[in-house]
């Protein structure tokens, strides 16, 4: 499947999830497992079914691994930011990254509230709503506006911070320069469905992404957890990682 066709297929999945969510009247907790909302269950049923029907293996936050031996493997967070969604905060998304034998191949993140659509393919650049995007050129932490997940033991020296609650969109904000950087302050808190699509979009936009403890970010197992960090420049990501490590050692 060519990359553009692949992206269009992933976008179609996001659209079908959006249509299913339009009929949802109760966005509250489902009572199934901790932190799972009714929106998560609805979106998972539609998204996983769509991807399986289109020939992908699937790893979903909500329902685990399906058909792992297929050559293209879609890692999906049906609703990233479902707490935001439950409170009508317009920062929640469907995030899908397709992996092949070489790693991330294509990615789509769509804000299901605003409909802002991000996509990237390996070697093909990154786009928002069809327009090429690029990160900020901020190099120093004391000049940066940084997105956070969790909170570090002390102030790390940023200019300002935002805690927005949906890592896929936070990483897209780094990719397009709305945030200068992003830091996950909780050790190994996020699964690959949270960050893989945003990671590829950042990388194809020209931003830098790594893991605060140096672990490999590309993962395919439901139990895998990581702590991503991203920035528009190499100097800023190095300052973020160093500041975080120093704060943990004190």
C-alpha cells in the first residue's frame, strides 16, 4: 500500500470513529476498568474493526493485540485524552501509527473536537490539514514553552509550561511549533499508542524525539511503557533531558 493511500485509509478510520462518537450521549466512566470511558469503548470497537477489515494487525490501548503476524501493524489510541473528552475540553484525538518491519511507516492524529488533522509518512514530511509543518527554533529551556505530562520534583527552568492532557496532540503541537518542547515526567507511564503517531509526525516535521531513560520508543506489546521527550531543536531536547535527570538525582 502506497503511503498516501495508507494515510487516507487511516484518516477514514478516524472519520468512522468521529461518526460513532456523534451518537454518544454519555461520555462518562464506563465502570469496566480504571480510567476507561464509554467513549473509549465505542471508539475502540469501530477503530479496531475498521483496521482489521483493511488488513492490518492492531495494537489498541483498549482491547490489546489483534492479528500480530500481519505485515502492517496499526498501533491505535482510539481516544487519547478521554478525560478531556468527558469534560468537553477540546483536546482529545484519535491517534494511529502503522509499523512495518523497519518501524513507523505512516501516522495520523486527528483532534476529534476541532477536526485538526495531522499526518506523516516515512521520508514524506509532516502536514496539518494538508499544509507542511515545522517546529520552533527555540534552543534554550529558559526561553521555551514546554508541554508536560505529570510534574517534575522541581521547576526545570522553562519559561512557561502547559499540561494539556493528550500526548498525541502535545507532540503534534511540538511538530508545528505551537509548543517548543514536551516532557513526560512520569517514569514509563505511556504506551506506544500514546506517542508513536506523534513521534513520527515530529520527526518528519524536523523535530527531535527521544526517551528520557534512553529506552527504544518503538514498541509493539501492550505492556510496554515509555517516557517520551520532544523538542524542535537538538539543543533544547538535550537541555530538557539533562534538567529532568538532574531533578531526579537530587
